[in-house]
């Protein structure tokens, strides 16, 4: 027996064959979900019309009789008010952009449109949730007997609505166009208010000069009235009472002009305060006069039509039309079925000590198709 054991020990041991490693359940579920999602993405399409600019109603000729010579396009001036070279007006513009209540309201609309776009964009992504639970149950077999069971679970749930017909894509497209439209409206409002502010700045400078001239004229008319009245009182030859009354009337007329220019100046100052977001009566007229601008050396006889694309109000109108066109696609896609995918992966057991082992692994996959059969004709009316 000892010799046999020695022979057995001398024989070389054969290497053991390794069994193929079983893939992880997590990897299997992930790969299957990836295949399903990839197939859904490849099969997706967007229904509804695409927003395009409408063509011109007539065919334009290739040449014009009054065609202007070709020239390089003018550069855009986003801060055109700085070309005026008026430091006081630049300060007014800075105050307007930061304190005007109408601009703040438009800015809030832009923020609202941005958050709506974020909500619609997030709704196109899968929804992931996690939950954990501990449960203890008992059953009564008889009067004194009760049996207790304890269960622990932790799950990770994923759900996603497939955008096969482009409903969510069209919704995001509409929200994005609405957001860009709100931005363009804010820009248009800024330029409009700055132009109105420039009008107030010029009006205040003009009213100040007119008031100054009216006061000088009133002082001259008063001097003339006193001179005529003195000559009449001294009995100077050629002086008449009619001249005294005429000089007094001219003096009172100029005084009425002073009251009118003061009222105009006060109104313009109140309007300026409202534009700057301040209480009316805060701003006092500045003695600094408005700089005189030199006219442009030459004006072109014709301007290219593509300059209209720089107008933010026209861009906002075009973007609103794009948003409305995308909503048509949303309404059409609502007529088609909806495909929902879901899955869960978790663990469940009676003890928390070995809860996160592979033996306690649980999971599920879910596919759902929903189609509306009758809704009183409402979806068709939307399209």
C-alpha cells in the first residue's frame, strides 16, 4: 500500500479545466437594454411639417434699372448708442439696462422660457429612481400562535418613453424656438427703450435750451417794456399809451412761453425717470448740452433686404412661427401609439447581512404600448 501511494504521488497531476465564466446579471440586463434602446433610436422619426421660410410670391428679376453698385456689407453695431460719444447718455443706458422694470419683466420671461426648455429636454431622457424598503408581516394560526416574516428590498427602476414619432423632439424644438423668440423680444425691447431714452435725452437738452432762450427773451422784453413805460411817463415826444400796452403784451407772451417750456421739461424729466426705473422727479436737468452729430457722408440709394435679418423683432416673429409649426408636429404625433420601456434591478431577502449578494438579485423588464381610441375628436381638432 505504501508503494502504491508512492507511485500515485509521483504521477503528474493533470490541470483542471476551467468552466466558462457566467456573465454578470447586471451586464446581461444592460446589454439587452442597450440593444432595445438602440433599435428604438434608429427607428425613430419626426412627423409634421418642418419650419421653412416661405418663398417670395413673385419671381424677382435678375437685374434692376436702379441697381446700386456692389459694396461690402456694413458691420453690425450692437452698441450703437456709443457712437454718439455722449458720456451722460451712456450712463443713462447702463441705468436703464439694469433698473428698467419693463426690461426686468422681459428678462423674467426669458428665464421662464429657458426653464421650460430645460424641462422639455429633461423629459426626453430616461427616468431613474431608487427605493429601499423593510417589511415585517405576521399571520395568526391560532389564538396564541403567530408567525413572523421579515423582508428587505432595494430596487433601481428605469423608465423611458420612446420618441418614435418625434413628439418629444418637436416639443423640444418648439420650446427652443420660444426661448430664442423671448431672447429676440428682449433685445428688441432694449433697442426700443434705448431709442426712447435717446429721444428723452435730446428733448431735455432742447427744452433746456429753449427755456434758457425764453428767459433771456423775457428779460429783454421786460427791459423794453420798462423803457417804453418810462418814456411814456416822462412825456417823451412820440411815445403813446398803445406802445406801452403792446410792450407789456409782448412781455407777458414770453412769460407764457417760459411756463410752457418748464412744463415740457418737467414732463420729459418724469418720462426719463420712468425709463430709468426711478421715482418721477428724481433726475434734475443737467447743464451739459447734447453733442451735435455730424451727418453721414453719403447714404446708399438702396439697401439689401437681408439687413432685415438684423432686426430682433422680425427674428422674434419668425421664431414664433417656428414654434407654432413644431406644435403641429406635436399634435400629429399625439395620434400615434406611445411606446414605454421600463425595468428594475434590485435585491430582496429576509436578512440585511447577505442582502447585496448575487443570490438575492431580482429584476424585471417591461414594454408597454398605449394608443388612444376615442377622445371626442379633440386630437384631430388640434392638428
